[in-house]
């Protein structure tokens, strides 16, 4: 593969999370929405420390998802890590 084509094929590595409230496999109970959001913020921090390019959060308005305003969740992370910028995209938001 020539260098020009390789430069065009660049990609970003990251995580896209929906904040789902899936039941715990041991207890069978779903986490509280606030717990899931705190976990998402911690996961964004770890993704940043690991050097991932993107941490994205989807938007859902249903009872089995904790996040209905992804930009707010990412702003909570971004406020602690100001080098990131929250970007709104279609049905979600992401940190870059």
C-alpha cells in the first residue's frame, strides 16, 4: 500500500456507550440511573487515561437507559478534564 492511501485510511479508536440499565448478572437488579451515570463518567476518565481518541454517549428516552442528555454527562467529565471538548452528534455526543 502506498503512503498516500495509508494517510487517507486513518481511524480513531474509542468507546460508544448507551448508559443502559442492564440487570446485574448476580442480583438480577438493574443499577440506579445515578449509579450508571457516575460509572460512565469514571469510564470516560479511564478511556482518557488509556489514550482512546473518542468516548461517545448515546441518547435514549426510555426507562431502561440512564442517559437522555449525553452532552450533560460528558460535560460532567469534561469539567474535570478540560482538554476534552464535548461534541453533539445526531443521537448522541462525544468527547474529542
